[in-house]
């Protein structure tokens, strides 16, 4: 996957540089408008979740309940990749975006609605749970619920009818509300030490930097690629993230677009002091899925 993605990114950047070299007179004669106000309504189609975690806590209701144990949600907890949500359409999670574009800058506010995965399994190895040790053959049930929100600010260093090339500065939040139950005990993420909370969800804010390229005959058709990532450390947490979002959009009419794409999200987030048996956590988390959207824009 990485080799083909690098080739795609290189092709789009080359296209951007060629577009930048186009004569200025062509831009002056073109009727393409670089300033838009619009919205995108879409679905994140059946995203696949992978999680390997080690989470500790205090008392018998510890986060994930698995004190000192490394878990894989598929192998250990039997989590199915059948996603569920109160905000679904055609097996996809609803998501939305509002954007404001000018020739020199763009701002996008977006959110992916809450969605979850469930699992039922019988443990195949011994783990420590809630301060007690449970041997293999212990039945467990689990639920992993999350949502995403963010704001992207883009500086359009190239923006014409063929190409838009934009460095991206973003602020985003991952919200997780996970729980594991067994033999009358329940562990969840409410005790994870994160800067913000919302209801039972632990909120993990993080910044990202990257770039976005859009190329094509942009009034009618464009290919886009956005790559952002970060390394951060603050409060009691540290980690790194990667976001790759790509797609193809066709505009049957200039003000309405149909987009087909894909998205990959990766998080490696952990507490700074992993030696703390009461409050430490270490998450290696990935999401991957297709996206489908309708875009409405007004120039």
C-alpha cells in the first residue's frame, strides 16, 4: 500500500508543479471560481478497526479492565468488523463538513458521527482483570465506541483551474468510549487521564501538519490527496498520528459534486509514564474504509 500511495502522491505533486507553470493568461481567461462556500455530506463506509492496547486503572472498574495485559481486540476479544451506529446510511457512518474557500486560504470543519464495534469471546490466555487473575475460558463482552471531529486550515500556495496545492494545519479530536465486561466486572475508558471528557468518552486532542493536492479540470473533475500527521506531547500523554484521505470527485454541474474515496487513520498514543500501574495506557489504533460524499458549493 505504501509504495502505490507514494507514487500517487508524487504524481499529484508533479501535476501541481506543471499547473503552476501554466501561463497567467490562461487563468485570466478561465471562468473557474476559486472562492466557494459549501458543504459535504457523506458516509465512512464500513471502516475496519484494529487495536492493540495496554490500559491500566484503579479499583475493580479499571479502563478496559485488563491491568498489565496487552490485548488485541480481534484475537483476544473477538471484536467483529461489523460496525454499528445510530447515524448510519447504507452500512456507512454519516459524516459532514462545512468549508470556506478563497484564492489564498481554505477552512474546513468536519465530524464523523459516533460508531461502535462489539465483541464476544472466551479468553484463550490468562489475563489480569480488575486486580484479579482470570484464567483461560473466561467469557468476555466488549464495546468500542468512538467519534472524530476536526478543523483544517489550508494555505493555497497554488490555486487555479487545474491545481490547488495547500499546506495544512489542523486541530483534531479523537473521542473513545470503550468497555469490557466479564463475570460481573466492567472496565472502561472513563478513568484514562486525558485533558478533556465528554460524558463517558475520553477526548484526545492533537494537532496535525501536512499537505493537500487537488488536480484536474477542477470545474468538472478533480483528484485529491490529503496527507497529515503529527507527533505531540503534552499534559500526561504523548503520541503520533497519521491521516491519509484521497478521492475522485466529478461535478455533473459546477455546484454539485459526487466523490468516491478512501481514508486511513493511525494513532499511537500512550501515557508518558508507562511504569505507573494505576493510570498507564498504550494504544496502537487504526481505521481504514471507503468514503462516499455529495458536495454542494456556491461561488
